[in-house]
């Protein structure tokens, strides 16, 4: 039986440095000859990328946003994450369910119980093997995004 791959996620606000370090991790895996796939949230497969467009462009209630995030996550898991892990590949994912805790939970006021319930519904079998969290003062992230630093 093929050994299941490792599931690595990166988390942090926009401007924290996720994409930058994502490349560093990807290169480290390549150097070691580890086969991996990369994906992101919301997004990944075409269906979830379309949901991403909706999430980024259409104002919606916090409850709808939470459900739609998990709908996109369901697609990413079914079409990219689970098949890769089962084939023994590693998966690098730019944000995952921790981002729902931050954005839909603390950001938009949905309860952590709801998020846990949806996580148990959508991925009872999967949690990241390693999550790299980029934490920095919001003004530094904002300055980076506006290229002041
Ligand atoms: N450690 C760092 N120090 C200073 N600037 C950084 C650092 N890491 C990334 N940046 C810059 O900050 C900006 C946002 O980085 P990025 O990796 O795109 O963040 P994210 O993907 O989390 O939004 C980019 O311009 C990037 O070059
Ligand atoms: Mg990024």
C-alpha cells in the first residue's frame, strides 16, 4: 500500500508572506525529490476557483460565506487533496480550515462550534500534518501590500 503523503498548510493575513514561503517549501520538496501538488483556498479545482470568484466579488451574509467556503473546500478535498495524499504525494495548500476560524469565525462572527461541525462533515478524515502560521503586525502586512517596505 502506498504511504499517504503529508498535508502541509500555510496560514496568515494577506501580505504575511505565505506565497513567498510557499515557494521556499516547494523548492525544498523538489530538492529532496518529494512529489507534491499545490493548491489554495478558496480555490484549487475549477469548480472551487469559480466559487472563489463569487466569494471575492459578491457580498454575502457571514453564514452564506461560511457554507460557501466549505463547499469550495469539499471540492478541493475531493478533486485535489485526497487523491494526491492517497497516491503518496505531498500537498501544499495556501490556507485551509484554520483560515475559516480566522475569517468566518473571528472575522465575521460565526461560532467556532459551527466551523468545527462543518470541518467534521467535510473532512473528518483529514487534518494538516503541519501548518506554518505567519504572524505579524497588521500594519507591517498592510505596508508590504502597499509596497512601503
Ligand atoms: N519576510 C519578508 N520581509 C519583507 N517583505 C516580505 C517578506 N516576505 C514577503 N514579503 C513581501 O511582502 C509581500 C507579500 O508577500 P506574499 O508572500 O505575497 O504574502 P501573502 O501570500 O501572505 O499575501 C510581497 O511583496 C513580498 O515580497
Ligand atoms: Mg499569497
